[in-house]
C-alpha cells in the first residue's frame, strides 16, 4: 500500500513566533524596517512585539515607543507597556512619564494605568500625581477611573471627589 504524500500544513506565524528567542525576534523586526506597511506586516510586527514583551517588556516598550514616535502603530506600545505594567507598574509609569513624544507618552501611560488599576486601583490612583501635569495625568486618571468604578464604586467616588479641575472632570466622566 503506497501512501500519498500529505501536503505541508500551512504555517502558523503566531506559533512560530512564540518559539523565537529574543535575538531572533529583534532580527526579524530589524529585517522588517523599511517594508511597505500592509495589514500582514502590521500583524507580523504585532506578533513579534508581543513575543518580545513576554521575554523583555522593558526593551519591547522602548522599541515600541520609538516606533510610535516615528509614526508607528500605537497598538505596539499598548502591548509592550501592558506587559511591563504587570511586573513593575511604578517603574513603567516613571519611564513613560519621561517619553519625549506626547503620543507615545500618553499611549503608554494610558495602558500602564489601565493595567495597573485593574489589579490595584488605590495604588495606581496614588501614582497619578507623580506624572507630568496635563494630558499625562488626565489619561492616567481616565484609565484608573474606569477600573476603580467597576471594582469599588464608593471608593472611586470618594477618590474622584478629592480631585480638582480637569482631573476631577476626567474621573467623573467615567
């Protein structure tokens, strides 16, 4: 009895990328530099940054922030900064607060404070004052308020009432 050769199964990029080492991820991202942006290249870049975030969330966040500052997809930075916020939210917030690009800073801060406040809204809310005045604090306040109100409405209301000006507006809007 002869067996017919089976066609090769289509490759699954996500499964392949999940096995890559950090240097392999970085090499693939570097190879993508200058490629035409398509849905496929954006998906591949997202998968690679997701893998990098699991291996080195700080390095992935720095890479993604640079990409956003140069017009890249903010979703990359959301992925990377969320991973960092799971392990060191205060460190991630401090780093994000010092980003030069307002878009990268606010994107990272929003994701970091969303991730942080999903597990510890009190601690996250207390860290908002350490951020630069303006949009950084407003973005963080909005992110914290969303999670705070779901977990403890009474504490969220008390916290929001203690805020002033634009921060109170941002918190109570949620």
